[in-house]
């Protein structure tokens, strides 16, 4: 898939992002597009970055749709939280106040009440973030 980059200005932007991108994601994706442009195939790029070739395929598809903007994460991408401050904070707070020295009991009661399956670690992260 040679010559995926259509102009030299964009190529220079990608080279700069590869070196000085603010996030690891932007450095990785820009480097992957540059490698693809230089003649590497998806499988080789996947091995270089230790990702699946499906991931590289997704990067390429996003590049074809969005161009240089595909290097950056879009707002709203990623997994949505299972527990939210708006919906669950009061419920969890109530159970923690009832059982301050029994967090596992508070966890079990919370799960029963909200009817969402979350791990105990997720529950603890929520406590730390919203109830400290």
C-alpha cells in the first residue's frame, strides 16, 4: 500500500509527530502510516508495534477517512464507564457509610442494587476517585 500519503507537507507533519507527538498514540500511529507509505505491509507494522494486524488495518481505514486527524483520538472514543458519578455515587456512598469497615459487603450490596456487573477493582477505583 505504497503512497498512502498524498502530499509532502502532510508527510513532514507525520515525521514531526513521530518525533514530538504529545501522546504515545500519536507518535505510534504517525510512525505506522510513514512505514506503510515506505512499503511495509500491515503484518510487518503489527509486529513492529506489537499489535494485531487488525489494529493496523483500523489505523489505515481511519487514515483514509480522516487523514491527519486520525492520528489523534476523537472525543468520545473508548469504552464508556460502567459506574458514573451522576447515577451511582449516592448509592455507593450509602453502602459505604453503612459498612465503612466492610468494603466487600458494600460492594456486594451495591451490585445487587444497581444490577450492573463490575469488578471489585473497578468499584475501588470509583471509591477512590469520587468518595475520598
